[in-house]
C-alpha cells in the first residue's frame, strides 16, 4: 500500500522540487542584474567612461547579460538584461532585467 502511494506522489514531489529550484535560479539572476545595474550607475556617476561602466556591469551580471548606459543631462541610467535557463538543458528561457539611475557627481564628465 505504501509503495503504491509513494509511486503516485513521487513525480509530483519532483515537479515541486524542480519548480522551486527554477524559481530560486531566476530570483538569483534577477538580483545579480539589480546589483550589476547599481554598480554600473555608481561608476558612471563618478565619471567613468561608458565602455568601462558597461564592462563592470556585465561582469557583475549573469553570464551572457547585456548592458546599456544612457546619459541624459545630470542623470545616468544603466540597464542590464540577461537570459536564464532555470532548468538547465531544457529549452525554457526566462529574461531578467534591472535598471538603475544615478545623478552625476559634481565635476564628473558625461562619461566618455
């Protein structure tokens, strides 16, 4: 009796476990994008060149992520976007992105 019940419940438990692992993977990638965008915005606010800012943001982001840096007047905006495969080799992909805005510090250029 117990063996039959276990055989019925085990696939459901594995699906729940896979869902939990996928959710943790996506949330972790989202948080890395948030941190990368904030790091890039801080660097750009100090007046670092745009190429350097994009490089720092992409290094802090999940693998394969892209970043964009926009300077408008006194503000700099950094956006980091990446794709995550939460279930490893399965073909399901989730796009995560985050942005950060910072005010240019006095004396900092527009980031060359």
